């Protein structure tokens, strides 16, 4: 039988710490969350390998590699009094990790089955400051905003303007822009009503649906 607690500690020590994740709050949050609960039962034994794991039947939706997610969460600099929006709840893993860092977390998921899985996991784990709402990912959730942090759990070709408008002044948005080997993690910060972004690191992350760049008209 797999010792998941030991696997979790090894993941934190050998994958996150060695990839410059040094924030103890982030490390503690990741170690507190049973990653195996958020993958199909047939993949539980490999839940702590540093690779993406498919979480739906199509194989298109995935859990981000542990060290990449850890670096993204650290980049977001979530404070204990922050309100966080997760775009792409998936099976709920990032939502639960972030719930250990923030005052409250709300996640949007447009896949009905994944939204249900994420909600069930939150209830089973006794998480009281997080919830999942079914809705279109690219539209975010303006009704619960604005947010201190928006965490986009997957890669996008283009970031829609409505998401940035849901960020508080002084807020941060973390996202992987670009697909495959062209992906880069960007940190956007809002000040004076305007958002500016900076490159953080390179990362190849599975794409989220609904964020394709509009086709350009060609003569």
C-alpha cells in the first residue's frame, strides 16, 4: 500500500523546494492536501510524480505538475485575508491548496462532472472557506468579486478583459500564457485601475477550454 503522506513529503522536499519554492506557508499548504484525492483512483499511485495527470475522460484537463503549481501559488503571494478566484477548478486541487492560504476561495468550472468532483472533495475534506461555481471559465465570476488574487489553473492563448476587470486594485493575477513549449507564467498586478504584467518563468501547462485566440482575418 502506498504511503501517501510520505509521498507528499518527498514531493515537497524533492520537487518544490528544489525548484525555488521557499515560502513555508505554501510548502505547508501543499503538504496538507492529499493530491491523490484529486486524480482518478487508477492514478492515485502516481499522484506525486512531477508530471501532469489527466483528470477527465478526454485526457485534456489535467492537474498541473506539482513544482509548477507550487511556483505559481508562491508567485501569487496569497495573504491570510485575501479573497481568491480560481479559474478552472478541475477536480479541486488548487482550490483546496489555496484555501489553506486565503480567507476565502471561489472557483469556476464549466465541466459539470469536474465541478461536482471538486465540490465533493471540498466537503469530504472539511474545507469551509472554499466553494465551486459552475460557469464559463473565460467570464470569471464578477458577482463575487473583486478579488485580491485570480489564479488561472491552466494555460491560455489569450487572457480575456473581463478577468482583469474582476481584480482589485493592488491585486495579482497568475496565468500561463501560450501553449506547449511556448508557455510562460506571467504575474499581472493592478494599480491605479491599470494592470501590468511581467514574465516569471517558462512552463508547459495543459490548456483550459475557451481561451483560444480569435482567428485573424487574412486577405
